[in-house]
């Protein structure tokens, strides 16, 4: 019985050493005597004990690393980057798995090469740009790096999924000067807007004042014309009334000087009625009345002409 037990025990040990599990999202690389033999997908797998060995377990899931590094622009300004790199194994094909498994000694060497390659690509791009242009070229920077290193990563069996530039900073002196430039530009824009607003206000006020003066001048002109027309009409009516009255008095064989005398007395009455306490000096003598009548006759003669 003992040999049978020993055989069964050996078989159990060999089965235990032969069977192993490949986790989901990984691929096991099997070597025989140090040489690549095959790649095994996830699940319960079998290998020849003591002859075949699981050399590496390669993850085919997405992987990410964070990087911080410095670059110098063409105008000698220091730029500090914080970025995140997302990459993965290109596919699960056998040739790709062989590249991933044997291109680098360890994953540490892969990370070092990957980081240095990306840093070198970004630094070469930044070195051709000015400090003032860097912030506006974030998208162009990422696209340039992707186009340059994607082919290199393919030769390693990897594919670059995404490169994100999360933060771009400069030296404290540059940041302070940039803040001053932004502040001065804002003050300049505010001053320009304020000046334009003041100009519009002054222009509108001047236009309103000019229109008011124009309207007042037109109104004064029209009022003066109306006053002149009124005076002219008044004189015409006075002359017409006096001519008719004189004609009637002639037909009645009366002296026309009675009309002038009546106008003289009416004038004196009007002075007394509307004088409002003002002192008015009149020559009330007969000579003064004759002189005034002669002046009225001369005025009427001019109006009739």
C-alpha cells in the first residue's frame, strides 16, 4: 500500500505545482529553460512543473503615472509642469506580449524610460516657444508629445491613451510680472471704457444744449417776426382808421385837426392810467400840443406814403 500512497501523493503534488490561476486583466508569460514558450489568458491554467515557469504577469489594464518636471523657454523662462500619463498594453497579441515582457528588465526601467522620453519631448517643444505663449499652447503641446512618442511606445508594446497637463507654473518673479501686466491691461481697458462713456455723455449733453439753443433761437426769431408783423399791422390799421376818419370829417366839413387833438388827449389819458406811479413830463402848453400834432401829421404822411 505504501508505494501506491507515495505515487498518489506525488501525483497530487505535481497537480498542485502544475495548476495555477491567471487573474482577470492580466496575462501570464510562460518560459521553458529561460526561453519564451507561450502566453496564458485569465483563468485556471496548466504548466509543466519544474520545466515551465511563470516569468511575468503582465497587466493589460489602463495604467497611470504622475510626473513633475521643469522646462526652459526660448526666452530663458523656467516653466514647471505637473502632468498625468495614461497608457496601456497595446493589445493581447503574442508579439505584443513578448515586447512588453522582454524589452525591459523590470517595470522600474520601463517607467524611467517612459518618463524621460515624455519629459524630453515636452522640453524640446517648450524650448522653441516664448514664455508668454506657453499657457495658450497647452493643447498643441499635448498633441505634439503624443505624435512624437506614440510610435516609440508601440515598439515597446504600449499605447499612449492620454496625456494631461494639469498645472503649468512659472517662477515667482514671472508670475508677479504677469499679474501686473494683467492688472495694467484691466486698468487700461477700464480707463478706455470710462473715457468712452464720458465722451458719449459729453457729446450727448453738447448735442442737447445745441438743440436747445437752436430751438430757442428759432422761437426767438419767430417771435420777433410776429412782433414786427404785429407792429406793422397795427400801424397800417391806425393809418387806415385815421384816413377814414379824416375823410368822413372832410365830408362833414369838420376840421381834421380834431382827430389829432383827440389822439393827444387819449395819449395823456393812457399815460395817466398805465403809468403805475412813474413820473412822466409832458409839455402841456398850446405850443407843445401844436408841436406834437405836427409830428403826428408827419408820421401819418410817411405811413401813407
